[in-house]
C-alpha cells in the first residue's frame, strides 16, 4: 500500500477514535437537538430587511439628515428677546447748577425691553422692539419726575443684489436637502447589496447541502463496492489485496463527507449572521434549512434594457448626480456672491412721553407752582396715534476693486463641477461595461449547466458500464473506483454550475441597482470618483453630497 493511501486510512481512524473518546454524537443527532427554521430565499431576504445590522445602521442616516435639514431651517426661526433692568445712580454735586439740594443728585431708572428678530427667506432681516421706562430724579431742572417713556422701533434690511437670490443660509438648506436625498439612495444601495449577499449565502447553503448528498452517494457507492469486493474474495474470484484498495476508497470518501458537513456549518453561520436577530437566545443554535433547491431556471437576458435601467437606477450614479446638483447649488451661491453688495435699510420709530410734569413759575429755573399727570395709557396713546414719528431710509453699496475672493471661489467651483461631470460620464461607461460583462456571465453559466448536466449523465452511464464489466470480469475495481470519482466530480460540477448560474442571475439583477464588490470592470463604486466637495470661501459653509458606503 502506498504512503498517501496509508495517510488517508490513518486520518479516518483518528477521526473515529476521537469521536469515540469524547462521546460526540453523530451530526444527525446534533441537528435533531437544534431548532430548525425552513426558509425560502424570499423569506431569507425578508428576515434580513428586518434583522440585518448593516441595514439597521444605514437607516439612521435619513434621520440624521432630517435633523441637518431642520438645523438649516432654524436660521429663519424668529428670536424673541426681553430685558428688564433697574439702575440707581448718585452723582456728587459740583456746582449750584447740579440741580439738586444737598450734596448729591439721585437718578433711578427701571427699563423694560421686548423685541423680535428674524432673518427672512429673501436674505433680509427685520427687528421690532418695544421699550418702556420709568425714571425718577432729584434734579431740580427736570420737568418730569417720575418720567414715563415708551418707544416702538422697526428696522428692516434687505439686500437687492448680493444675497437676494441665494445666501449662505439657503445654500446650506438646499445642500442639506440633497444630502437627505442621498441618504435615501444609500439605504436603497445597502438593501440591494445585502439582498444579494443573502441570496448568495442562501444558495451557498443549499449547494453545501446538495454537495453533502453527492458525497454521501459517493460514499455509499464505495461501501457497496467494498461489500461486493469482500463477496468476490470469499468465493475466491478476487485476491484479498483488492479489499485494501476498497477500504481506502471508503475512508477517503468518508473524509469528503466530513468536509462537506463542515462546509454546511460554515454556510449556516454566514447566512445566520445576515438574516437572524443576534439578540435571540437561539441565534447560534437555530439551523436554517433552505426549502428552495439550487434549481436551474433559464432567464431571458435583455442587455439593452438592463443597461438603460442601470443608467437610471444605479445608486452610485444617483449619488454622483446628486453630488453634482449640490455643486450646482454652490456655484449658484458663489456666482451671486460676485454681485455688488447693494442693501436697502429702513428704520421707523415712535415715541411717547408721560409721568408727573412740573408747572414752573417765572425765573430760572422757576419755582414749581403745580403739576400735571400723564398716565402710561396716555404714553401708549402717543405711540398708537403716531404723534412723534421718526424714520430713516438708506441705501448702502459696496463692491471690491480687482479680483475678489468670491470670483476665485466661483472659478474653482466651476472647474470642480466640470471635473465631476466628466467623472460621471466615465462612471456611466464603466456601469455599461459591468452590465454587459455580467450578462455574458449569465449566458455562459447557462451553457455550463447544460454541458455539466450532459457530462453527469455520461458519467452515470460510464459507471454503470464499468460495474457490469467488473461483474463480467472484464474490468478492475480501480477503474470502477475511478468511474465513481468521475461521477461524484461530475455531479459536483453540475451543482457548481447551477450555483454559479443562480449567482450570476442575482448579480445581473443587483448590478442594475447598486455596485457590486469585485464586479467586472475593476470598479466597485463610482460614487467616490464623481463626488466633489466645494467649500464656500469666506462663507463658512460646505456643500457635500454623494457619500459612498
């Protein structure tokens, strides 16, 4: 017996001894103790949409971007202000004109202010304020004590050129809305790529199960050959040495069964991590049984329709286009910033006065001979009757002489936009190449299935013929074992071709919606190439869109 054959027998014996020492139940007994969940491929995708952590993570992005949009909108929220202040001042008298008896003049004041300030969606702003005060003084020259004052003021400022069509606030809002749209596209991309991964993992598990059946069939054939060899040895038609070869073949195929069982466990873990809820107590013990077999269902491939669909629906292209749209918003803002700064301002104010007014006699300052009262209601009457109005209208113009920072920012943004547009065209070309390549893979794998299916049928016929020859004494056990190996390989080749075909169909559907890692053409995502970031120089804003995941 040669050395490789001895090593194979030794490995098989070690496995059997190890299982016996540790009292490990067979795989079928272990599986019987575990909860089983039978799933179709669509069920697996549905569970992934509910439980997959990657999808759960990316679903936070739209919520985060909603808050960014709300933050940008907050620039136009009116601001309410209110101030209440009391003050008292004692001033030493330095001359007889200080206006107070004794050595000091005392002034006390209580003021109240209420106002509303707001930026308008047209780049302007307004401020409305209402002031009230009550003041007392010991100054003999004052005609009022206490003095009641109230005033109403209105300030309006509106740019007429620069910041009229768009300003930094509106730019940030529009860019935030584009980023919000991009986050929705990111969710679609993650769902598409995760669905592809789930389908691939599902078919991997189905293939592993089918491969185990093939290996078990091959083991059964080897055991049957061993039984027939022992029968021929007993009747003396075959030398005893042939039993060693048959036993070695059984051990070799038993090892293949063990490896196939391990592949099933690996495929179970891969699919489990994609579709099951990890917080479930039986997460690691639940066995997933695919109810769909890796069947061969030929599909019609319409390359032209797939290309049109990909150019319209591909998430990375959508992200690149939204990035360009965000850049266009920034260009619009920078172009507006190159205009002259022409700002109109209007101020309007009303004043009312009241309190205790002294009536003076002749002389300077004249003795107080009486007093009149003007209540706070009279003061408000002065305001609402527009008794003491004042207004100011101004027009301010400024424009830089020479090359401005705004002009340089505009030129830079336009170049970046041209670059991003060219990158998008290149990305579209790569997408078309990927779609065409994967469509050819579908057609190639379909032909492979037909070829491997025919090869498997011929291998079955060959094994049947060699077994009949062996029974007639015109063949050898070696040739029969070789035919059995060829049949097992042909069956695996057919399963592999069907798996590759199903995968290529999934890839063909996915490549029209989202980029695929390692896809043909050498490009996994074109978003990063087309995305451009433009910083508004001097404005403190950044326009970013097209984040890649």
